[in-house]
C-alpha cells in the first residue's frame, strides 16, 4: 500500500478548532463529537477499537488515524541508554505491532493496512534512522508531525501540564535518543529533533495506523476458537502478579491471584468516556459508565468462552474510599468494574502510572465527581462526572485447575 500520510501535504491537514483537556485543567468543554468512520473528513474525530482518533489524512478508500490522546506511557526502547534506539529495533515498535495490534478484533484487523515506513536520518544531527519498516501500527516521524495542526500536536494534559510530550519514531541527537513532540515554556507546541533518551519511561505513546475500508465494515464482537481461549487461560494460570497477559481485546496487568482466580487491570486505556452521561449526584451503582462496562463492553470485547471465564465480582467500599465522606452507594455485582481508591493503592507505581488519567469508582469531594488517577497518585477531589477520562477496566478470571497444571 502506498502510504496515505506521506501523500498529504501540510496544507491539506485541516485546522482543528477543538482540543480536549484532562480534568486537571479544570476545563468544562465537551468532547468533540465522533463522526462515523466511513463518513469522516480530515480533522474529524472517529472511534475505532474503542479509541478516539484524529483523521490526519484521507483518500477515497481509506484514512490515516492518530490517537487523540496517549494510550500508554512507555519507553521508546527498554534496553537502555547504551543501545541503538532506531525505530526498526525499538521495543515500542514491537509492543505496538504485537500486543497493541492484538487488542483489535479480527474484523478490525482486516481493515488495518500494513504501512511501509521510510525511516529517514535526523536532518539536523545526521543520526541514522535505521532500516525501513513495514508496520500495522507506528509512530509518526518528524516530517509527518510537521504536517499536523498545532491542536492535534497537543494531545492532552499529562503530569505537568506545561510539559506534555510524546514519542516520534525519528532518531534524536545520537543513536540513544528519539525525537518527540512537546511544549515550549510559553505553551506552544514544538517538535524536538534533539529528542530524549529512548529508555525514558515518561514518554507518552500516540499510535498511528492506516485503514482501508472500501471493501470492509467495522464489526463489533469478537470470536475465539476453543484452542485460543485455552491458550489465554494457560498463560494466565502460569503468570505471576505484575506480569502482562492477553485476554479478549486487551492486554492486562495481573494484580492478584487467589484460589484459582486472577484479577486483571487493563494495561492501557480501553476507552475515553464520562463517568456518567449527566452531571448530577451519582454513585458507581447508578452511573452510565458501569452500565457501559457491564453491557456494551462486556458483550463486544470478549468471546463466549472468555465471558464464561469472567467471574462476577461482589464490589464493596471501605471507609478509606471516600475521604470526603460522600455516599459510595450500595454494593454491586459486576462482570467488569473500576478499581476503588483503596484498590488502586495495592498495585505498583509502574502499573498505576500508565500515561493517562483514568477513573476510579470512588466518589470525589462532591457527589457529582469521581476520583481519578493522575500520574502515580489519586486526585481525591475528583473530576466532574460528565467529563471524559480514560477507562481502565478490571475483571476477575477463573482458570481451571487442569489449565493451571498443564
């Protein structure tokens, strides 16, 4: 396939008039409405695989998508400072084209075209860009990022609001650095070809991909063979707390294993949604996000065999879950749920700090707010319930004793 993105000039990318900040910004702007995928134009927001994307290039038969916000925080190359951090050899490329790619359904994968990426040398410092690659999922290059509108470059608040940055695949000042997009002290976006050391764990990841939808339609639901389901449960049975496993549409951290049941927390963001569709006094029991997780998400992101392995969890709250003494609501029985503030403290900083803000089910300082994670810590004042924040679902999966013994 001829790469769509490179065929579009800078002038062709439409100027976007809207930007979605995180709760930490204190803004009450509503998210830009998503457009149906096959009807989207340049600059529109679409939803594909439960993730919101900017359409940054468009042809008659397909489009190039860039995630609206980071999907995870991850180093460009985990091997460390002394390694050669070119895109073709990076661990981030491997993760995107294996674990992240496999979070899409088979129907969605059929629409994702393999893209031939030219990995040019650094024009300013002469650092080699490495071999060309063929990728299902990729990062933008410096040249490709230069073609974006400034509001697309600014991908959302994360940690220090004035220093948001995300990886590009182009090399930096030397073979241990990779370029990135960040903000100047005046808040303006900049593409930094000097880069940062590739092993930096604070780099945000905004995937890009090319879709070809002329002959295909996006389908909900997921199918797995019994052998594929058994393979997933075997890997879960053999895992340890802290490991990452694949199950259903997503990859998950193993956060607990007790009596043949494994608790899983989604490794990255599964969606970006409001806690409740209206700003009103609300509890986890009655919020729209709980309904979505236990109905739409549960029914479309797991096969029938996977759903049979998901245990119904009786969820309660403790006194520590609401420091402001708000009403936590009644106990609930959930197939899919969110962690409480107390549960979020049981996982490591690395698991908690995934590069996005994400909801907890605990109430905030007011009854119309819910607590969320920012960086490694919980914002106990919470975010207004009708604003969009990242969603990291949790599930509990039972693996059979026969599976565990294999």
